[in-house]
C-alpha cells in the first residue's frame, strides 16, 4: 500500500513524463441527487468541458497516480487502477461513508493541455468502481469498463408485420375456446379476422387493437 509521500513523488514523475497530457477523473457519489468528485493530476485546478447549464466544469488538482488500462487473458473487463492522495482526509471520509463507492459510475479522460477547449479531443474511459481500498492518506481504486450483460435490453423485437404476442396469452387476450380460432399466423389481417370472430361470438372486440406489431415502422432502406 502506498503512502502519501511515495504517491506524491511518483505522481510528479508521471506528470512530467506525460506532458503536455493531463488526466481528468470523475466519480459519482451515492447521494440523492448524486454529486461528483472531479479531480485532475495537473499541478493546479483546471476547467474542462461544461455542464448542462453551459457552465465550465472545474477539476481540482490532486496527487493522482494512474496505471494503464489492462485486460486479463481470461477475457475479463478492462480495468484501470488509480491512487488518490488525500492529505486532508476529506475524500477518504466521504469514500468510507459510501462503502468505497463500489458499483458507482466513474469517468477518466486524457487530453492535451493545448486542447482543453475541445472536449472531443479527449480519450475517454467510462466505467464503474469495482474495488477500493483506503488508508488515512491514500485511496486505491480499480475502475472497470461497464459490463454490457448488466444493461437493460428491450425484451421484445419490434417488428412491422409480425405480432410478438403469444396467441391466446394475456397480452393477446384472445379466447381460443368456445368456437374461436385455435391458431394464428400473427398478421394484421388475421388479427382483424379474430376481432370479427369475437363480435360474432358476442364477445368484447379486442382485435386488432391488441395487435403486437408496429405497422408504422418505416421499411428498411428508406430515409426519413
């Protein structure tokens, strides 16, 4: 585990070796609404980018040593390890209150000092904190890229002509007993026919209002 004096020395060496490139680190807290710690490994505070109100975003100078983005041979997600010095204990206290901020979003950006007015020039790494360790003066964080398998993905394929519901299921709502159809090709024409059948049997007409496709989807290859 690093101490603050070692971290400060390696931070200065790293900053000198990488000049004129600087790093910007952003960590989202667990507060509601969330706040953000914004740090830079530069020797003074820097503005980089703007917020939603168009105001400059300020990053505070701190002794930060970073590793390289690494990917293990087992196919695990790319990770980046960083060390943050905190002589005042303020950041360490906040991290302790939030259980090391495990699982919280993090963003790392690298940009030349000559391109601070151009956020598009930055190399950006978005991820989340997957591990952290703290001493009274140094915080060690491991940041991994987001796991796409944890993202919410739409549960349905949105088709133009083919209904996505199970025929007779709760979303479809068609009653297959009592003189009704027993199968359905899941087209709009078939759905209308089943609605006519509902009326003929004295039932509430649910179809084609329950049709589970989207005829309004434009065909492939046609511009807006």
